[in-house]
């Protein structure tokens, strides 16, 4: 397989994909815009090192990503060169495994997405499978046993060089708080190869559930099983727990696992509420969970922080990325009304940023006059003792820094983006 990995077309496609995905630099500081120049200068040298098994991956940069409830997730960022080679291996490895994956697996796969998984979950629930086995694998990406994963790859891909290279990446140390830490298990989140490797391992779980004739969905390490009685759910839950422990050597988070009913069940940031309509009984509709709304507001709040040194254009560009990313995941729910309220809140925060940027009293006065406020009012408001947030919500800014004026500067509401991505 290594011959196909190092083929010119495969390496070119891989480099294009890495550049397209952007991402931050690894421990060597090289950014994706420098990858092409590196490949032009060192391609033959790197290929020779791969063939002779003398290539040594660099350490992974550990980056702590904030999670809910003050927790963090450790993201592993390989160097750009290692990302390029991992992408090249991933492209060829997928050819061997993708067609054999089960249809109930929705994460990190072509023509599969989060919305399909949530809709499938809703379909099971509305078909009467309302006792749900919800199992959380404890720190999955940190617990993957390398030997089990490599054995699964070897069963399909007999190329010793490719296996050697994958093992090298799996064992590469990670840099945390200025110190290198050895890795004997786990997959680095942030690596181009990790999504495929996680699917290769958890496909064993999919095949076990499929052989039992069970109804389930899986998105990466999130999976749930749908049954028609509490007794059946309890029995299946215990069997799956033993399978994960004995066959895949993966621990279960008992606190987050259990048997759920639709009204207490959450899947991929969504939850379900009963449909209250005449003649409709036992059916559920999809809504966005409170945690997902809270996470969105936290991101928006940071981006519209008045002390963040960004121009108005830069803020709008960052808001656009947040909007699109969130809406791509949560467009299924009935969120129109809530988005209107979020948009109003964001516009007030933008006005607050503008008011703060004007800083000096005289500058505030002159800018208000330019916006059409008469001189007396402009003078009074420029010297008001009201706080900036109160001014942002007052008529003086709402009627001058209007939606139309903001749009001329590049502003677009979240609701506009919602209508664009809505199916």
C-alpha cells in the first residue's frame, strides 16, 4: 500500500486537503501556507525516508480546548508535514475500509452527517423504540489501545511499512505545558488520521450490534441503541458494556450512561419534545439542547467583547464562521424564534463595541451628529453617565446604528444564514 500512499497524485491531493482545512501550526511553527514550498524542496527526501523506514514524526502540540462546566479537552496538533503524510495514508486506508463500514455509522464519512444521525434517532423513537440505551465511552480518544487498532488494520492491509508509519504516529509524544509526554495508548484529536482510525475500531461495535439485529446510531464515539422495553434496554446495555470492556478494552462512563426516555434523552446536541397536536400521540420533534444554545452564546459573547482588538469587519467575519458552523449542526430544530432574539442581542453588543471604540467624548458627539442626531442631543448623549451597555440598547443608538447601516459595513444576521443552510 505504501506505493499508493507516496504516489504523486495522492500526495498532491493530500497537500491540497491540508491547506484547505487550514489549522494551526505544530511544534515546529510551520503554517499551512508554507507546505507547498516545503514539498517542492523536500518531497523526494521525505518519500525516501518513508520507503527506508527512517522517517521520524515530530512531537504533537497539545492544545487545551474549553468544554462546558469549566472542563477542557486536549487537542493534539501534529506538524503540517505530518498532517500532509497522515492525510495521504488516510486517503488510501479509507479505500480498504469505507465500503465495509455499517450504514448506522454517520461520523467522518463521505455523504454522511450529523443531521442524518439525529433524523434516524427521531425515526426510531417515533416508530415506538422509546427505551434508549445511552452509553458514554469514557475519554474514548485517550483510551484506544494501539495493539487492537493495529491488528484490525493488519487484517486488511498487509503493508508492513504503512503499519510501521501509523504506529510511529500513534506513539509520537505530545507536548503539554512545555514538557514531552510519552503516549502508549489513545488517538490525538486533531490528526487527519484519527477520525478514520476511530471508525475502524468502533466498526467492531457496529458489527456486533448489527449481528444482534439492534436498532442503533453511531457518530464517532457517540452511540445509542433503541429498544421497546426497559427490560430489553437493561439487558442489551449490560451486554454492550461487557463487549466494550472485554473485546475493545474501552471503559464506560457510568455517570453519563443509562437508560433514557425520549424526553430525557440528548443526542449530538439535540433533544426531543412531544408533539402536542390533535390526533398525534407518542411522536416527538427535534429541538436544540440548552447546552448547545449556551455554547453558541459563549462564542458570540467572546467575539463581540468590547475590549477584543478587532475591527468591525473582522468581527463580522468571525461571526460568520460561528454562525455557519453552528447552523450546519443545528439547522434541524425549530430555531427561528430564538435566532431572532440572538440576532437582537448580537446587534446590541455590536453597538456597544462601536460606542466603546469611539472612546473620547468629543468623538462620540461628532459621530452622533454624522449619524443624524441634532447637536444638542449629541452633546447630551456623548456625556451621559449611563453605562455603555445601556446606551447600546437605548433609542439613540438603535435608531442611528440601524440594521441597514450595519449591513452596509458587512453585517448579516444569523437568521439570514439559517435560511441559506436550511436544506
